C-alpha cells in the first residue's frame, strides 16, 4: 500500500522560511509526478506546485519566486522550500504523488495518492 508522510510544518513569522518533506513508499511502480496542495480554513484545496519525473515544474502564481519544489527520485521524496512566507500561506499542506505503469498495450495507467497533511501557520 502506498503511503505518503509529510513533515516540516509548523509556525513561522512573516518573511521567514519553512521546508516541507514528503516521503513516498509502498509501491513497486515509478512516480510520474509529485506535488503539493494546500487548503486554508474555509477555502477550497488548491494546487501549489508539481514536479514531474523528468524535472518539469509548475507553480501557482501566488507562490512563484518564493517557493521551490525539488525531488529525490531514488528516495521517492519531494521537498517544498518556502521562503518569504506570508500570513496568507497559512494552510494545511498536502503531499501528492501520481504513480504510473506501462501496460502491455503501451498506454499508461495512473494511481493518485495523498498524504495526511501538515499544518503551516504564518504569523504577522
């Protein structure tokens, strides 16, 4: 069974930094993509950033220039470096992983998994 475990959340002051980690385990298949979502109280869960197995990245406009996603493919681990934190970054951050395997037909099949979330709180 696939399991994603986040760590690194906590309390930071505005302008400070935090680094989140997420380790994936329990699958024989390769990870196609890793990423982070977040959900603030009373708001819908939103995409923060993703990174593919090939290294391509995407960022939400609200975090560009402040957050950086990185990965360690050998360890199936993804990181989120958060700098210049703002109070509006306060949310529960969820790790995301998409596993892929190639079928005999040549097509891919995917399975998505989510971590339990880690709280990030940014004070003024």
